[in-house]
């Protein structure tokens, strides 16, 4: 009997959307850098190089999708390749933290050494950049909705997210947020002469991006480190064993390991000690069979005596 190690079907819509957004972001990056050089605008040049980090991170997300799909049937990956996508999300979150740090450094420099800004040209390009980010967010949002329809969550109220897609989405949203802040700062500087708005908005944007990065790092690192024994499915497994009318009261769980191998799929190693001779591996598997999210189950039973 063959046993497949493909525990996650992937997200083809997410992969296509991420590739498209990567191309759009890279093109806009080139436009901003060229415009910044042409108009002698440090603000546009900085935003263009800032966008380059997003282009790299989104490209990393697209690469993670491709690698996970390409090696899906490679048996060297004991529990499938889904965590390649999670690793991509984790690395992308690190890029976000780098972006936040870069924004802080740039804002400090502008606060103490302000540069002349070509406000009108910079505002026009920033508005175009914002429009591009909104379009990219729409593309990734559609990809999320399409992929999410294929995963029915259990016990979490629909909380099994594609973290790789979420990382790309956060980069786009972060860029959109910084564009909004930049437009506000440029408008304030042009109309009221408030040049200090530019670095202040930079600090605000950095805090926002750092908060988003922290959430993504927390969620992705928990999965990468298999720190999910507080997950609702663990409680459900314990309850399923304890509430069996035939052998539940005579049976104890001596060891339990649960970890995620897909967006809504889990692997489980379960060791039982029982006094009930009727408890078999097959009956234990049947007991837990109602939990469809358990994609890989290993059961060990030690009979300690008669009931």
C-alpha cells in the first residue's frame, strides 16, 4: 500500500498572483528610481530602493511556492514540502523588519539633515505608486479568497492562513501605507512648509511595518518550530480518547505529539497505556478518524493489565 506525503495541495492562485505582483512591483521600483534621478528627488529615490526590498521579498514568496510544488513528491521531505512556503513567509517577515529599520535610519537622517524635495513631482509619483499597491493588494486578496475556499478549517473558525501569501500581501500593504504617509507628508510640506512631517511619517510607518512583521514572525516561527501543542486539535484528540465509553476510563495518553504539515493538516504520534484488552491500533485510529485534519497518524499501545 503506497502512502503519499503530500499533505497540502498548495495555492496555485496565490503562486500566480505573487508572481504577477512581483513583476508589477519591480517595474514600479524602476519607475521610481528613474524618476527620482531625473527630478533630483531623494524622496523618490529612497522610496524606489525601499520598494526594491519589497520586490525581493515578494519574489522570495513566489520562489517558495515554486520550490514547494516542484519537490512535492520528493520523499526526502518526510512530511511534505509545505514548510518551504512557511520558511518563505518567515524570511519575508525578516525583510519587513529590515524595511522598518531602514525607514527609521532614513527618518533620523532627514530629521537632522533635511534635503530639498521636489514636492509636486514626488507627490505625482507617490500617488502612482499607491495606485499600483492597491492593484497588487487586490490581486493578492483575490488569490487568498480563491485558495481559502479550498480549505475547510476545523476548530479555529477559519483561521488556517496561507502565511506565504500573507507575507507577500503584508509587503504590498506596508508599501501602500508608507505611500499614504509619504503623500500626507509631501502635501503638508508643500502647502504649509512642514518639512519635519517627512521624517515623522517615516517613524510612524516604521512602527506600523514592525508590528505587522512581528505578527508574521510569531505565526511562521511557531509552525517552523512545531510549537503548536496548544492547538485546539490537541485538546480534541485528548477528549476523543478520554470519552470513549468502552475503554476510555481504562486508558491514558502517555505521549502525544502533534505538528502541522499543511495549512489545515496535522501529523500525530500517539502513545497509549491501557488496561482494556479490546483497545487496538485499528480502534484507536477509528476513534480519531472523525478528525479529518489529522493527515498522518502513528499509534502505539501498551497493555498494562486486565480491566
